[in-house]
């Protein structure tokens, strides 16, 4: 099993990702609102507040989403990553997002059926 965590900079891209997850039998994802460090400290440091002014950021606004899900196999993990990249694009480009995975040794309380590879 694997934990997949993805930070998606454009909140509008989360729904298409989740739609494709559903269509491919990948369930049990949780999505949280998030904000990057630069936006949080903009009011404390003048250089960051200038950046926030240029990007139209407002204190307290949410500018990204974090999705995490547990997937049972390497095959499903790769499919989930392909879906994310297909919607978001090249994650090496600025303002797209990032993802990482971690091995999971044990899960309890997961009621959503997961697609078996």
C-alpha cells in the first residue's frame, strides 16, 4: 500500500482529477484547502507582500488544494500519478503542484473499497 499526497496549485484542477479517479476505480481520497508559505507570511515581510500584490493574493484566501489517498498497489499508484499529471501538466513547471508517496504498513478504518490491481 502507498500514501499518495498531491498539492495542486490550481484548485479548479482538483475536480477533474477526482472525476478520473472515480472513473478508474480509485476511491477514498481526501482533499484539503491549503496555502503556501509565501502567502501566509506576506503581511510580515515587505518583499512577500509585494509578491502577493502582484499575484492578486489576499490574506486568508485559499490558493491550492492538497489531496491524499491510500492506494493498494504499485499499478494503481502509477495510474493515479498519470491522471494527476494528465490534468495538471508537467510538475517540474512553476505553479503546477507537487506530489510524493510514502509506503503504508497498516490502515484501519478505511471503509471505501479500493480497486485491487
